[in-house]
């Protein structure tokens, strides 16, 4: 007991010095928004977690675009400055997305492209708005993303209201042209924002056009057994089945329908997770054939799209909407930086707001943003025919006639 | 008393952070660390001090979060008025689950499974009812004003979460030093002996789960105010439950400082692995997992266990 008691003050000082040093490391890294050198662009996607598949494809699309822009001489208005991708992983969680935005702000990014899922986009756009970082939303179909008055947020692709509305119009046209063989409908959707929102909209609008929505079934993510749902479809026997879900559930639902020999007059999906995916067509050709989907798609007559498809397939990857939407979003951003003649965030936000970019291969026409939403953005109607995905409507982009009703 | 002073010093030190640190990134790290510490403290009261391991603390988190969002979005309440209601509902949920499971003597893995099941049930309910926004979730309208518990500067959120964490500390300290806390720890160590000594086991556990529920609901309320969006998966999913138990397990269960220490370590580890291995997807998570496994295997009593062991060794040397 002769030993003095541990010197709490000295220990406290030692610890607080360490803490202060730690805070210094965290707190004062100079905010580098250099006026020369590469232009930093945040590429933020959920590359791990349950959205990893889509997140990685999104990242791929953005990286291809950045490589192409740099190879073509960078941003000319800024003396050929190169674009540097600052990669971020939202880990499929909104709060991690926010942390990544904070980090990217610290790292001095001029803009952010991402973040695939609606729930993550809601959080990241808002976090980026604090610093007025221009945020180009690649997919995020929830319309609330562009309805909150955030000046920094720009969505190039359509939201689910436009997609669902167009789906209803095209479906009605297709059915009318075929002599109205379909009258009853059943909707199978996943439980989150996208599936539920789409299903609500469809079941509200379709009766107005004379269709009867017999039943709406919601399923969890993930669902690995669709036997009961398909038995229900069999019992209700609708003319049309409308699925609105992600890749795995979509594929499983259709496979189970095939197994149980359930063949409606059409499987007509809205933003179907698998229908417009070459992966699905390759893996399950017999199930995929005939499926109709209203989804993000490129102008099939545009050579640039076909060249990109070849390039992506050459990399042994599938040419999905994640890839080409991110590719286009980076180009949209590059155009804005070019016109802003600046890497300054405010200038890029203004350039995006006044963007009339037509150098893309999407069926959108020149960009025009109202409250952050690209007004011309619309989906196309696709059908899997002879193991390929063909555009069937509208006629301007159609590669072939719709096969409806489908006879297996 | 020394511990109370330490809590006060901690609170003052963290409160001073915004005066020195302007970086949004660093402040976000501090805020999210405190947030994880709060969830950890909530779990620690029931799991650490009370020995009742819950795998479904998300049920309280989600209830607080949804109460906060529903009252604001659907009923037009002010966030400051919604907060006490959210906390009360979190406590009520604790009372409900506690009454049902403790009444029937559920312990150990049975109790863990029941809490997990409750969280799942509420996830499905939140997914179904319209007033929770069903699968679409609820979005709290943006209004960066303190009058609506939204802050233009991260400092505001830091003070809010710090307030909750300090409350968590004070409760933990009280559990360590009060008669009730002694009963709770007696129940944890040996329920039968405690009962034989006249401790009202049911009442003691029930009170613990109510307190734990209130604190966890505060975490949920904070989440909604900070990120402005909640859906059934975020609210009642496994994520919140795991986050709540990870910090005290790593930091040291049944200790006052364990949850904060665990949260700080986990965040430091998460940020470091993310910053070091940013470009290869998933490598950081794998590294995080490996370190976590090592920590749990070699430090079963958490990081606080190391301090205690050192303290004990020192004590015996000098005795």
C-alpha cells in the first residue's frame, strides 16, 4: 500500500492528448477542393449487402463512362482535366450512404452519382444537399426523391409514377389492338417502397380503363417459395399477371408458374426485376420467353448503345439497366461540368438545372429538369422473344410486333 | 461519485467537440458512434445488468421510430411533443413483451427467440398497415429548424444524441449503485437464489425491460429525426437488434462504459477498414468480421474486462 494510487490526472492528460490527436486526424483534414488536378466524382452504390449485385453493376457502368471520358481527353473546358472516381459503398443501408456522402464531401468531390436503391437515395441526396453537392440519381424510382425541393438532386431516369402510368397506357393500347382478350388482372409485388408503390398505383388506375384487379398479393424480400402464391394465381385464373419485384423473386415466381403450368395471356411486369435482364434470359430461356416488361431501356436503334452492350458483354458482364443508366448519368454530369466550365458545386448544379443534353442513347430526348426530374424520361415496353429482349412499344423504338396473347 | 463526475466530464468533452471540429464527416462519425452507444446502453440494461439476452431489441427501436414518424406525418404533431410519446410507447412495448415472456418464465435462448419473434411480428404488421405507410415507409418532411427537432448543423444532432446517451449513462450508473440495480444483478447471477432472498424477480425484470425499451425507442426516434425516413425493414429488421447487442458485447456487458467503448471501437474499426480497403467491395466487412470474431473469442468479457482484469491484478499486487 506504499505505492501511490494511480495518478488519475496524469492518466487523464495522457488520454486526453491521445483523444485530441485522434480528433485532429478526424477533424481537420484540409478540405481539398483543388482548383487543378483531377475532378473528383463520388460513385456511390450498395456494392455489399443484399443489393450488392445491382450495386456492382451500377459501379461498373459509372467506371466505364469515366474511363471513356478520360481516354477521350477529359473535361475540355477545364484544360482536359481528368475525372477521378471516388468509390463509395453504402452497404445497402441508408445511414452508411450518408456516412459515405460525408466522407466524399471531405474528400472534395464535385458531384455524386448513385445510389441505386430508393431508400438510400432519399438519405444520400439529403446529406449531399447540406453541402450543395450535385447528386445525379441513377435509378432510385421513388418519386419522393425529387419531390422534396432539394436543389442539388437530379434524376435522369423516370420514377415509378411515370413508369406505371406508361405501363397502364401501353397495356391498354396493346390489349385494344389485339381485340381486348384480357380483362382480369392479378398483381404480385414485393413489400418495399418500389413494389408497394407500383402496385398501389396500378390497382387504382386500371379499373378506370375497364379492367378488374382480382387480387393483389404482397410478398416478403426474400421469398424462396412461391408455390402458395402460384396456387392462388391458378385458383383466381387472371388473364394477366403483373409482377413488380426484384430479380430473385421474379425469377422464382416465373419458374414456379412454369412448373405448375400456369400460363396467363401475358405476364406483364412493371420494372420487373428479371424480365429485362439478359442474365434471366440466358439462365432460364424457356421461362423468360414471352414475358413483357415496362422498364428502363436504351434506344435499340442507337449504335452507341449497341457498342456499349458489346463492350460490357466482352467484359463477361450482363448489360443491365444499372450499367447503362449509370453510364449515362456520368456522361450527363460530364456534360454539365463541361458547360459549367468549373468544378465548383454551385456552378455544376446550375449547369445541370439548365441541361439540354442530347448526347445519350436513351429514348428521352434532350434533358430538361423540372424540380430535379428529367421531363422526357420514360420507359419502353420490352418482350423476351427468341432468347433476346426486344422493344415492342412505342412504335418509334419498336424492333418487332408484340406477341400477345402469348401461347406457350 | 467518481463515475458520475467522469460522465459529466465525458458529456462536457463531447459537447465541446463541435467547437473544435468543423468537419461534417468527423461529426457524423461522432454522432453515429453515440447513436450505436445509445442502442448498446439500452440493450446493456436488460442484457448486461439483467442477464436477459434479447435478439429482438429492434421491436423497441422500431416502435420509437414509427411513433415519431406516424405522429408527425399522420397526425401533424410537433417532433418535441412526439418524442415523449415515442419513449412512452417504447416503454409500453417493453412492459407488454416483458409481462408476456417473464410471466411464463422464459429465459436464455427462449427469451432471445421470443424477442426476435416479436420484432418479426411487428415488422410484418408495419408492412401491412396503412398508417405506418406499409412497405412504402414514412418520410418525415424536411424542415431544418430546431423547433421541429431537425437541425441545419450537425452540432444540433450531436447534442440531441448526447442528451440521450448521458441519460443512458446515468441510468446505468444508477443500476450499478442502487438497491434496484443490486436486485437486477442478483437476478442475472442466480434467479433462484434471488427469489429465495425475497427479490421480486418478475417485477425486477419487467422494470428493466421497460427502461431498456424507453432508451431503445429514443434511438429509434433519433434515427427518424436524423435520416427522415423509416420503413419496416429498417425499423424492425435484424440490423437494429444486432447493432444494439454488438457494442456491449465488444465493450463489456453489465458495465457503465462498455457500450460506449464498444461502439467507439466498432466504429473506429469500421471506418479504418473502410478507408484502408475502400475499393474492393466487401473486403472491409470481412476484415471487420475477423477482428470481431477475434475480440469476442479472446475477450469474452469485452474490452472493459481487460481494464477490470488489470485493475484486479494491480489490486492484488498492492494488497
